């Protein structure tokens, strides 16, 4: 699966201005790809949920642009 995203994903900030960053993105992707459900839409949904949980009540600082493609 190929995943593409803009900097708004890595730079999503929580209330104390910590950024989501690559480690969290990779952890979400690794966890997702270890499951049986590997549809691109589900990866995007899981990543969006993880970012929203991380950000909490903080104001959105940038857009979240993501795309996932599964190839065979």
C-alpha cells in the first residue's frame, strides 16, 4: 500500500503544540497493516481518528490531506 500525505498530517499540533510527526504516522500504519483489514479507505479513517485523538480540543492548524493506494 502506498500512502501519500501533505505536511498538515506531520505538523498537526495538540494543545501544548507537540506535533503528530512521522513516528506516530508510522506506528498507526504499522498497526493497521498488521490487521486483516487493509483497505485504503480504512487506513485513512484510522489515521484521521488517531490525529483527532492526538490533537484533542486544539484548533486545527492546517489541512489533513491524505491518500492511500493499494496495488497488487
